[in-house]
C-alpha cells in the first residue's frame, strides 16, 4: 500500500496548520491554558481574566480571542487544540460547541448535522 504524500507547505483551506512557527507564536497562550490543569489556576483566571492574561504576557490578539471564548481565533493566535481544551472547559464548552464554532454553525445546528449524518 502506497501512502499519499503530504506536503506540509501546502495550505489546507480554512485550516491553521500548527507547525513550529505557530508553536512559537502561541507559546504564552498555550502555557496559560496548560496552567488550567490546576483548579487554583482556573479559579484565579475566573476571578480576573485580564490579570491572568497579563501574568502570561498574552498579546492583544490572544487576549481578544480568549475574551471572545472563540477557539478558532485562539488557534489563529497560535493556540494548540490540546491546550485549548482546558480553556474550553472553563467556559463549559462541549466538543459540539467547539465543532459549531469551527463550522460557523450554532451548537443546535451542529448537533442536528451530526444526527443527520448518522442516519
């Protein structure tokens, strides 16, 4: 079986490729999200998100993406989905909520799409 060749330099429409450049761009954002493994960090964030952004030296695009609780904006700002899952949990965003954001649908529309696909 021959494997298809993947050129990591070819953009995928609508997708932000998480590569070394994105990792460096999002280091502070991902470091902040990793901190949410600790309950005390989640509590500190919820008590004063702006101070928490400053604690981790987030840039303005990262701060705004967090304020918007928008995972796609956070990915564009260098976020890694595995770390962003910790952030999503703080706001009680389900996998369906994140999927809806990624497809530009409401959560109810996205859930219906999933149900329809399973028929």
